[in-house]
């Protein structure tokens, strides 16, 4: 069974950049418009319901609440998750969205059934689910990855707003084509400058699919062919920062009253509305010389959006500098995602020790176990300055080992309810950019007093175990300690020790080592830890854990200019796995300890299972392409992914693509308070496949870990119980979740920024790529050398035409390439999932835009 269509190849049709809110009303918008009251300026948006009516409606089940997600590629489409875990609820058009912004918690009312969206059963409804920007929990990933094109963001260089064809038909498959083809051809025939080359223009036909209902009336269709649609009636919580980066322009109508008062702010992120800003806030010579500011980035805060206006009202906050430059773009990203990068206040800094150099008092020393003579060391990235964790491994006379995980005792310095605690709890996490870190705590703490720097006495919180050489745990101890790290190893140093177990290292090959300990002693400890970690890891996967390792891009930067000079895929090796294994062990041990002691107040981290709708789609897809993947549990999925493939280049690439696909149904891992969630089965961590998990090992950079340290300390009777009630802990947990998501997105956008600059400065770049999704006039590829995803549009290639068809659920595109010389034949190329292709990445001229072009296949192929 195949349904297919052939398309003509219009080159670059589309609306100009900045086609934005006021430009188009979607069908959904037309249905939802209000009828104007006489004599009043007509409303575009509905007035919000009252708080009381919303409360009552939610209680009665007439209204639904959830986080709004706007499709970054098609800003007129938005979604909220369905409370029952089935297909997302669709919010069609800007009017139905009613001035809510991406990430806001909204309340919606379902529209009547006749307005629900009909889903095509041939699987061509690519966008019935919300585009999650990046939903793989870090507990499951070795690395946090820029998921660039598939889940793109209007900041990322690949979002084509002027989608080369009318945006609507790009991903909705056949039915839509029936309606739009005539319109597209009409549009084409007006474009006299374009030579129209057609491939069988009349033969767009539908498959004869018996099981497909012939009706398009939602009232007559069963639920499985429908997606519920809704409109926003209230914004419960404005999670979006209401800040955006963009450009200012003069208004188009020079004679209007507004022209003398306002300019138009056009955000880079098309999910944010355009806004009127006061000319008084614009640069003084802007009206006289608007062209001088055409490439200048500004930050605007949305302050209002009236019911009767297509445009919001904004306030220009500041000008950032030229678009496409690292610092202005970075500041824009941080501001949009609400990251506080201001200096710490004097009140917060007053909470730090004032008498420097700081020393541990004899009184404090007496309360702790003294481990300063033990062989304890850190293993971190070579550039790390905030060293949270150290390891030790001592062989015991009985042949077993004493293994220790020693974590910076941040809660000693950050006391509950102080000014410093308030700032840290608000920031909730450090944010790691390519070129710098925005710290959660002042530098004195995160790089000095709390950082476990070598040859310095430091306060720590330790978990120590007695373990067999096979990794079986015999005994466990928690407590406050003092350590003196004997060496700051990098992952490279530790890896070198693992790979060369018999090698005698010279002092030049390693960082300085404390005179109390020999290099050989450290090396032996690393090797013992490595062997134990291998056993622990093997057992974890036998017990059903899942790991999805996505490609992570790293950069080498020019020391002078800070510009990217090179980039490479970060290698996740045995030294990383060693550290990870013991961090997981410590986090699990602490989770059990604090939950046992404080069943109502423990701050844990849960990971819900994948979204069933997306998982079912993926299962069906794998079945169609002949892949036997067992989706029954996290462990079986891990096993399938790691045993299905060989070790050749093609198999490795296919595994990367599948890892990427499997990441999509995955949900975020979440902090929560155990007293709020009554059902203990919901505490589980899906990817790790354990009943209890928390974060304890990174208190310098994560506030959740600071709370966990306080709980652990109280559980051991070392300090008084935590002052926060369970509701306050839950609020803090939710805030940590929000900031975690924002920081992850910022990290991805920072990588996108540096990669776009790298393409601009060092491109064009060639790479092999593998096809990971096929649409009817474009396809997505994973660029293997750089781990980025890009969409390749057929109408940007020198083709005579292209032909799309579906065989079952498997989409295929056939590209007919123009001959390079008149006497040559046209070369045809098949594009389907897992096809290996050659691509070229090149800068597009706009500051941070770059596109992927397919290299022409050679005629012999």
C-alpha cells in the first residue's frame, strides 16, 4: 500500500522573515474570533475568566490546566499535555492561545467536537504532539546534547519561518495537499521569473485505504482519528520570562499617530509577539537613521497585551550589540530564559566568612571524622574550577575495599533562611555556557572554600562503603568529614591510568601530587575504583537500567578572541563511567537514608515512564522499518539498542539516530517532596530502574543537593531538623525543575550559537549524515561529525523534481537531480530513514543562520 504525491519544485517561495502574529489568521483563529460589541474597538482576544470561575471549572472537570508548549517551527500551533497521558490537546492559532506564552501554565476549555482536529491514519500527522525542546533527563544521558533541528527553537539557526512552501502543508501529509496544491500552483504561475519544472503535476493521488474513513467531519469519526482542540481561558502562572531579544523597526504607516510615538519590536523567537515600544526608549538617532540599527540586538520586556491588539506592548530594556556576536547573543539567551547573571548582593556576600584566609576551627574539626591523611583525589574535566566531589579507595586486610564519595559541605557555609540561601534557592542551579559559567554561589565558595582543591583542608559530607572486589556492598556509613585532596586529576589523566595499568607515570605527565602520597598509590586506587565500577555498572544494566548516550559537541576556543577554533564530539570514556557509577551509588544511598528518616519531607528525584502515545508511535515505526526493539521496560529497551547493532560505521550511525528517536517519548526527571506525592510507586526512576533516587553529589552547582545535605545532616542527628514544611519543599522542588529545564535549554542554545559561528568562520563544513525523518518535501538528518540535526528542504536543491510516497508507515522521497551538463542523464536518489548521505553545512548570510545542503550523488551510484 503506498500513497504518494509528486511535487513541482518552486525555489524559495515564502513570506519575508518577520512574518509574525498579525500576518495570518489560521482556521482556528477564524473560528474563535469574538464578535465586536457596537461602538467599541473590536476585541481580537477573549477576556480571561475570573479566578473563581476557573477554580470552579477545574474542580468540576470542565476546564483543563497544563504547561503550554508552542511549536518553534510553526508558531500558530500550540499544545498542552492531556491529563490522561494520551495525545496532546491542540490549541490552533494565536487567538485560541489568548496571549499566553511558551511555558506558561494555562487553563483551557475544550472546543466542541466538530472543531477537533482530524488525524490522518497514514501517520503523516507529524506535528500532533508538542515539540518538547529537549526532554531527556540528564540521569539517563551521558551528556546533554544540542537537539538542534528536530526540536529546534527560534533561537537556533535552522528555524525556517518562511517555510519555503506555505507553512501549513509542510508536515500534514496528503489531505492537506488536496486543498493546497491548486493554491500553490496558482502562486507559482504568478512567479514569472521562475522556470517551473514539473514532475507529473496532475498525479497527486490518495491511497485506497479501506480502513480510512472517507469523512472529514469530526462528529462522525471515532476518537482514535481525532485530536482534541481547546482555547486558553486563563493564565495560571506566567512561567515565560516575558523577555525577548530582537530588532526594532519604524512602523510602516508614516502618517499614523502611532508612528510619532512607537517603534515595532520584532523578536527573534517567533513564539513571542511583536510589540510596540516607545520611541523615547529607542536610541536618540533611531528615527533619523533606522538602517544603523538593522542588525542591533535589543532586549524587550513584554509588559502588556490588550484584548483589542494584535501586538503586545513592550519596554526596551537595553541594547545588546550586534547580532551574531558571542557576548550580545549570550546575554540575550540568558535574559530570555530568566537566568540571573547579576553580581551577588552585599547582603548575600556578608554571609560568607569575612576573615580570610579561612581556616577550619578546632571546634569544627572535633565534630568531624578526620580523613586528611587518606589518599583522596578529584577527577573532573580539565577546565573545572568548582570541584564538588572526591573519591577514595583503600584496600582492607580482608581483601575488601573501603570506598568513599566525599562531597563539598556547602550547607556548612549556606545556612537556611539567610540572604545567601535566598539567592541560591532562587538561582537553583549554575548555568554552564560554552565560554563561561553563571554560578549559583559566589566565587569565594564555588572556586575556593567549597571547591575540593588539592592540598587544601576542606569540609565534606561523605558516604563510605565496605565493598567486595565484585562491587557487593557489605556496609555503609554517612557523616561529616574533613579531607585534603592529594591530586586534581582530569578525566584524561584517569583514563590514561586505566588504559596503561602497568605504566610508571613521570611527574610531568600528571598534575602536582601531595608529598604524603605517591603517584603509584593514586594509580592503584583509580584502577581499583575502575574495576569495582565495571561490576556495579554491569549489575545496574542486568537490573534493568537504560542509558541513552547522545552526541555532545565540544569546542576549542581561541584564547585571545574567545572565538571557536575547532569542534569535536565529546568522548564519554571509562574514566567518566567510573565517576558516574559512584555518584549514582551515593545518590541512591542518600535517597534511602533521608526517606527513611523523613518520609514527609524528603526531596527526591523521580523519572516518570515514557509518554505512552509517543512510545506507541515509535513502536509502530520500528515495526514498519523491520527493527525488533523491545519497549516493555527501560532495561529491555537498553538491551535492544545495544545488541541490535554491529560495530561498523553504518550501524553506529543507525544507533545514534535511534538513540535520538528513543529520547523523544522520554519525560523529564523531576524533583519532588515525598510528603506531597502519596503513591510510592510514582517515586520510581524509570531510566535507572530504582525505587528511590535523589541528588546529593553537586551542592556547589545545584540547590536541590543543598536541601538534601540539610536533610541528611538532620537524619544523622548532626543538625536540627530542616525548617521547611513539605509544601515549601515541594514549591522549591518545582522551582528547581523549572530552572533545571531553563539552564539545559540555555546550554543547548549556547552550543548552537558557537556552532553557528564556527560554521560562519570555518565553513563550509562537509560531513556524512544519516536520515532520521522524511516529510513530503523535506527530510531531517543527523550530521554525524558534529551531532547536530538539520532539515534539508527539497526546494533548496537543484532538482528537476521530487516524489514522495509512503509504503505502509515508511515514508520515502525520490529526488531527481538536474544533470550537471546538458548531455548527462538526471540522477535519482532514494531518501528514507537510515539512508547515509553527504551534506555540506554553510552559512546563510543572516547572522546565525546556516543550512545543510545535500551533496549531489555521483552518477555511478
